[in-house]
């Protein structure tokens, strides 16, 4: 746990490559093709796709870059980002970051377990508290590129956690979606230890969590 916190501190204070300054108005104009899946204001109408509203600019730029480079693979995203310039990415990130996410409703039966895992982890299984990297209110640490999770669709969070878990467990099956673009394999390592029930509880809790709490 101490090592994880140290990594967060180092990542947040390290000097990274210069990122182009984004323009919110330009980003709004350029975001029109994104609206079908992510919503015109960054609040996705479908639980399958992430809401981008209120997400950190650094994280958004890094994910777009990952899709473009093929480090993060998605058949729908690949053609959408293929022709984006660094300025386009910065403008889109600035626009979506400036929007306000619409918080969902957590399942009352899962809130207690989800909050327990998010804030305290599962010590016996070596699962650290999610809040250590994503903040006590799910606000993320944008300087380190750690995403905001508060208000995110539970379905999307489940999909991503299971994808990290598949990669972390070395599941190379053709029908398994995997995520491998996390720094130092932190998410893969954590998710590999989580059960379906734990993933579902955390995802539900985060869907109802507000950064204003």
C-alpha cells in the first residue's frame, strides 16, 4: 500500500511531455461525432459506453492516444480517432472535462460492500483501496493520469474491470476483452484478485458517487 501511494505521488509530480493546450469551444465543435455514443455533453446515453463529462484532461488525451496507437483496442473507437491531431485531442479533452457528469443511482443492496471495498480494499485478498488512486470522492488524480470514476456507468465499469482482470490473469482467450494500457500494470494486478461480486458492488457504488460528497 505504501508503495502504491509512493507511485501516485511520483507520478503526480513527475515532469511529463508537454501537452497541447485545449480549447473548450473548439472541442465542442469537434465533439459532434462523439455524441452518438458519449452524449452531446459527455453524458453517455448507454451504460455500455463511458460518460466523459468531468473526466480529467490528461487521462482523456492519454486514452485517445492509446486508441490511435492501438495500445487500447476497440473496433468502434479506432476509426474515430485515426485522423485526430494532438490539438484535436487536447480540444476534445478540454471540452469534455469542462462538462458536469450526471450521477446515477447505486443499488441499495450493493452500496455497503461497494463502499467498503472502494475505501478500504480487501486486506485478506491483497486488494488495495481504490480511493488510494481515484480519490475519496472518486474524483481521480489527473496530474497522474488516474481517472475520475464518480458517477460513471456501472455497466461500463464492470466491463473495464473484467477486461483488466482478464489481462491480469493472463487469460488469452480469443473471446475475452482485455485492457493492458495501465501504468505499471496496477489495474491488472488489482482486478485479477477481484470476484464478479466485488466488481459489481464497486461499480454500482461508483455510479451513485458524487465528487461533491
